[in-house]
C-alpha cells in the first residue's frame, strides 16, 4: 500500500462481537476516512474524521484518530453477518486532494 | 439521490486492444477522480480533473489517458492493454471545495485476456 498498513489483514469474529481494525499512515493529513467494500464491488463511505478530531461516532461505528502516532482505528460494535466486507482507511493530504488508501482489512462475521 | 455512474460495468478485452471507460459524476460535482484496484489490492489513485483540466496525477501508465468534458463527465482511455491492467476501475466525484468528500461509482471491472 502507498499509505501504510492496516491491522489486522483479516479478522474473523462471531456475530454480536466487536471488531476493531487499525490503520497507519505516513504523511500529514487533512482527513481520514473509512470505506467498506463488499467482495469486488463499490466503495461505500462510512465515516470521515478530520485531523483536529480525536473520536467520532456513527451508529455502531466508532473511529479514533491519533495524529501523533499517525494511526486510526475503526470499531464496529455488535457486529452482524452483513458487516462481512473489506474495510479500507483513506487519507487526503494537505498537499493534494487524491485519496490514498491503506491495504484493507478483510472482516468476516460468522452467524 | 443520484450517484456516480460508470459504464460499462464489465469489460473483457484482449491484450494490445484499447478500452474506454466512462464516468458520469453526481450532478453539480465539478471534480472527477480515477482509481485502479487490482485483485486483492487497495485502490490506487490514477488521475483527477477539475473543470476539464488535469488537477492531480498518480500512478497512471503512459498508455492511459483521460479527459473531462464540458458536461463534467470523464473518460479513461487505455491502449495497448496488458494482462496486468485487469482490475476494478473506480471513478469518484466531488465538489472542488469539498474534495475530501469523494463519492465513488460502482466501478468497471476490466478483464484483459
């Protein structure tokens, strides 16, 4: 990945459990976003956190951002089988508008 | 609400052929971005356009070119196709003033045989 690593690369959990995915990046950013992608399909925007924010919530999603460590985490609470997908973080830099994606975490939620 | 439209959704080509992918942004969005996602890879930025002018360039091969038209739709032209060009190609659009809020299309899956 151009931007950094996502951790873990793959995660398998039971329905109802929480899933935590981490993302690290390399450059200074304006914003960090998380996307979901079902197998081979389009990217669905989940949540955006700005560089001056530390935590953000949206429904069952909780995102944290630590700019000093250049890292972010996505927590999905009370997971469902429908949450099974790949999750990518993406950053946009101060110097440009393109999004730079992390390597992605494959989440599998077993029912 | 209207979303980003990409056509075709699937495309199969032979090596050394050419391909043209089209992207129709969300109405009133003036900026278009192209990304390439290889199998098992993360999306990689190729190129972007604002008001018909190239605004940023990423890892786009010289064999590829793109343009944005007066109605803001964009086309990605790919020539001398190689097996390694097989990928999912995404288009995204945004307002220039809100470039961090990029809305992605469903993608075009290109298979080069």
